C-alpha cells in the first residue's frame, strides 16, 4: 500500500478563456472595494470619517447600481508614473433612498485626497445626465480638495472649462439637488454645492467655500484657518448651508428627511405620509400661545408645531436669519412649507437675510408643489442707516416676488402685528390673492403701530396739554377703536377671523380642495426679473 500523498492528488484544471476573463473583471472590481485598501481605509476611519462606499451604503443600503467603477485617470501625459486612483476618486451610480431612485456621487478622500480628475468629473456629469433624463434627485457627497494638481496644470485640459455648472442649472427647478459637505469643500465642491437646493455640513469635519487657507494665505497674506473660512457653524450663520449637524449619520439622515417632503414625479402627487396624523404637542395651547400684548415675545415655532402633524416639522436654515422661520411640515400627511416671522428676534422685523431666506425657501416649495402657509407677526422692516446700507429696500422685494409668483395653494394668517408695506410684502389680506386669508383674534392690522401713529400725528397737541401723558393715552385709545380684526373682516379685506385652534382644520380642508397649480396670471410671459 502506497503512502505517497501525491498518489490521490487531483490534476490541476486550467481555467477556460471565458473563466479567465471573468476572474480578470472580478479582480479589477474587488480592487475598488474598501477591503482591498485596508491602509487607506484605516486612515479615513482614524479621521472619524466614513468612506465613500460606507456613506452610500448607509444612505441607499444594498440598492446601489454603480457605474464608472472601473474608470481611472489613465496614463500620465507628462512622463510621470501613472496615477493610482480607483474609480478616479468618485463613486457614482443610482441608489434607492426609501425606495426612490437617486443619482449619487460620493467623492473619495482616500483617493488622491478626493481631488477632481477629468474622468471623475465626467462620471459626475454622467449621473447629472441620468438625473435629468430620469427626472430623479441628484445627491453629491463631498469629501475632496477640488482640482487635481496632477491634471490641472495643463492648458489642453483646462481650456474647455466644464459644462457641469450649466447642467446643474438645467437640473435646478426640475429635480431636487442636494449636497453634503463631509470633508474638504473648497473650490469645485463649493461651486457644485452652491447650485443645490439643500446643503448639509458636518461640524468639525466639513467645509465649504471658494479658497482654502493655503490659497488665501498665498494670495492675500491673510492668516485664516479653514474653519474660519468655511467651517460648519460659520457657514450656517452666513446662510451658506441649510443645516449644520454633529456627525455624518445625522447628515445622511437629514438628506433622507429632506427628500421625504418632496414629491416624485413618477408618483404624480406628494408623498402623503400618515393622513390620520394628529397635531403636535402644543395644539392644545394654540389659543393662548400668542400674547395680546404686542411687545411680548414668544416662540413662533411652538405655533407651527401646534398646527402641523406631530413630529413632522423640519426647520431649514435655523442658524441664519433667525427672525424668519422656514420649515417643512405635514398637515394630515400632506407635505407643506411654512414661513413665519419670529417675534423672539428683532420682534420679527424683516431684514435682508430674512428676505432672502424666505424667498429661497418659497421657491423650493413652489418648484416641487408644496402648498404654503404664511404666518404674519412683525412690526415692519428694520429701519436705520444699517438697514438702508444693506439694500433692504431691494432685498425685501424678494419676499413679494416669490410669494406672488408661487403657483401652489397659499394660506396667509395674520396672527398679531401686521403693519404697512411689510404686511403687503408678506402677502397679507388680498395682496397675493391667497387661497385663504385669515386673522386671529390677536391680530392688529394698520399702517403703523398705534403709539407711533399718535406720536407722528398728535405729538405737538398732547405736549401742549397740561397732562401730556394722559392726553397721549386718550389719543391712543381713540385710534385703537378702529383697529380690530373683526373690522378687517367687515371690510372683507380678509376671509375670516378664526381661533388658532380652528386653523388646522381650515388648512387641511383648503389644501385638499385647492387645485395643485394656479394658471399663469399673464399667459405667454417669459419670466419675471428678480429684484436685484
């Protein structure tokens, strides 16, 4: 009996040509995965960051169809060794977020610092084309350093420029555009994010701007850090981004939440959510939330929560222009946009940033078919040389421009202070032909605050009186007799005066009944020119 171990060995079977080709492709694709680049991935994790593929997996799960994975920068054109750049530094494809197809691009910091190469940007252009043709949202996950220096210093490559920003303009107003700043975001990433409807940034990690500290220092001599130039909280305060969050998972969750409010054209209607949802936790206090004292502040966000479905309010740009609140919410499951003056800040007075914040939000809501609720409580516009220097007289017109041009159903509610031209700009009364115009019992509708009017018209009279303060009070009482929301309804300047607790039912009924889009007021008109 032989004990030779080789006696029973199986003969080596050479793979067929077809099997060899399959194995070749499988090896090439395996080299793209995180497992094949353990050292690079470990460094990314050491920075406290997810990888590009981990981000896509968290957002889209297993439903991701990659294309361009095998693309790369190709041979060097300057005699240097070829660059090693898996997927050319950006993972692109179609993912499904809560079952909805989304064109995705995740820039990979582990590949040449996430810099933008020519092939990689062609891949991004490809997903932009898919977003346009398939009419699906486009989501960009940024973590990179702009132009790739190994390719940027070549006139032949630089001369054509890029059609990507033009493509972003084509997509704008057609599909939702979203960016997440998860790492370096100066230069091209900042330009792309600036074209998006929703931008979220991670504190201590993401940046967004035109030039990093190195270029600023070399170009101007200014010694500023990247955090000072484009850090998360600075960007949120400036209104450059819509939301600053503490970690990547929160950023990706915010993207999922944002998209949940916007309808898919394939559905033909909005994602209605829970039609039987009840109101928020402040609903039982709505009738007492707004003080009758015009000088007493309150948080209008509690009012919004009381009107909306429970746990559905998603505030946009909370760190910018806090005197104006803009939020998505749901009413009986229907997604809506709500804008409101915030009496806690400047008494709710309107300034330039508030005007632009409201204008941009209304444009998004109108674009994607979300009905609008406008809550008015403000003393007017900010006044003084600083306000005039800020071009407020032009910037405030953006509010009227967007509210008047909106074609979705609109309900305007005067909750308290409503004075002069600012009331008109905010769409009060019949100013924008709203589908429903209401006032609450606390509403004060007039040209200017009563006290100011008395001081302007009767100051010389009451100062000559032996008891000037008493005389002034008499004038105030006399003029206040004509300021009453019931009188506003009597003149049919509004549709009704209702209790706050009755308002939610009227909102739900109005939006269920109203046509989704009004016809153009001026048929054939090409466009309206936005205020400068």
